[in-house]
C-alpha cells in the first residue's frame, strides 16, 4: 500500500524532501507551488511524481501534507486545505515560529487531522551555498542534518511515527522539542542573524557617507548583509519575527547588552578586555563549526554513542548564560 505525501511549497526545503524520497517507491510525491516555473523545475529535478494546479486536489488523498512555506502563508493555507484533508492525515510545517502555527492548526484542522511541527537543520556542506529557493535544493540536503519535532496535543502516536520516519527517510537525525523551546532557539539562530543583517544594511546603505563607503565595503560586510537578500522574503521575515515576538525581542535585547559591553570596553580603551571578548567569541565559533561540520552533537570524536542533547539543553547552552558584564569588576 502506497503513502502519499503532498509537498506544498517547492523551494529549497520542499523540493529537497521530494528529491530525498525519490528512491522510496512506496511513497507517492504530489507537488504544489504557486509558481508554475517552480513546478516545472521540480519535475525536471525528479522532486515530485506528479503535481496539482489546485490545493484541493493536491491534498485530497494525502496521508502527509508538508507545508514547506514561509510563516506568512501558513495560516491561510491551513484554512484552505482543512476541509479536503482525509481522516488521520498529518500536516507538517517547517516554519520558524511554531507557537503561532500550533494555534492556527488547532483552529483550522478538523478532528482526526493532526499537526506536527518540524524544524529542519541542513547538511553542513550547504551552509555556505549562495543559492536559494529551488535552485538550492539537493537530494542530500538533510544528510548529517537534524529535524526538531514538535508534537502538540492531540497529535496521535501514528502521526508522530510518520514524522520521525520522514526524518529518517530523508537522511536526518531527529529530536523532540517543546514549542516554547524551539521558538527560543529559532529566534537566536534563525531570526536574529537576519534581523542583524537588515539592521546593518539599513544603517549603512544609502546613508551619508555611503557614496564612498560602498567602494570600501568588503568580505565582512558582504557576509553579514547577505541574509538581507538571500534568506526569507521581507513578508516572511517580518511575519516570523512578529509571530515569535517574545523571543525575538529577548534575543535583540541580549545582543544590545553584548554590544553595550563592547562599546564600554572600546570607549575605555581597554584593549585587553576587548581582546578577551573577541578571543572567546572566536573560539566558540570555531568549536561550533567543527561540531556542525562533523554533525558532532554528541561528541562523536570520542567514539561513543551519546544521545543528542534535548532542546532544553541546547537552549541553556545557547542563550541562557549571557549576563551583561559588571563594569565595576576588574
């Protein structure tokens, strides 16, 4: 008996899931995207077995519906497909603001249709890839990657099983996360870098001095401002930030505190303190990159099988420990 997965949104994530499932002959891959050119490209890449021009037909026989969509499109899509979903159908989203989507799904989905949230973490070999959208799709996008799974009530055990099996079939590990935890993590690692990019672009490009500054802007400026154009659309980023506003404002405040500490060290001419701050950040970044490249979440280099940390453990390590420096402490 075959299983149908309907992939709504054939960008990098959606098309990559379809490509990764190509060898699974028991799975029928139905595709849907608003852009006909994207659907044609998905067909060329072998990301789908068939495509539908309407949402209704796309989901009608689906066991799994994957919403690989930005946050600003999810609520409307849930409302449009709800009445066409089969009993026991599982709706999975990949958006970076889970608490809002959980509430939308609760209101939109009929009984015996279940919502599962999944947050994909991609193969490290593609982290520096300059492409986006379907041009950035790869069959091995999730190899050595991770899916964080949110399974709020009333998700059934079968729905959870389907989600974990999907993660395995596309080549990823999985971990279970609480809605609040995953939104906190995504605010720090997904939203904040993009918002920093937007802020830096906004205070430099087109401002007084930019006529000459644009000639001098180099590698660092290019890398930091790249997410302004290469990540999510303006509507998607704005929606993700607003629908995760508690965490977004918290991590912005934490960043402001860190910048204020650096500002104080610079203003005081305290080279040693500033050097120590920079060295600590550099070491942390290099350690993370080594772990990320090796998919080394559980100290694999020691040759032991250790469980992947829970989302709570990751969140504590990531953003729970920063405190503004005591300016009276030598």
